[in-house]
């Protein structure tokens, strides 16, 4: 079912207030590997990348409880 104009505007407003795009550049070969991996396992690229970031941040902060640069 298609969104009404009011629903679309509400969605756009929510996204604008709660999300930010982060640009990621990588070599073509790595991008191809990422696309294949995500397709093979049924992940979206954005979801896979967000999960990988969360896991890495958790590991970085796991030893001390704080994230250090």
C-alpha cells in the first residue's frame, strides 16, 4: 500500500531529525566483496555495516569499559 502524502512527510521529518548519512568510500574490489557477502547472507549493506561498527566499538570498550582513541 502506498503512503499518503502526510505519511511520507511525517517519515521524511522523522528521518531528518533522527538520522544522519555517513559517507563511506572503499576500493571497488572491497565493495564487490561486501555486496556479495551481504547477498549471500541476506544482509542489507547498511545493516551489515552498522552491526560491524557496533561490534567493533563494543570490543574497543570491552577491556576498560571506555572507548579510547
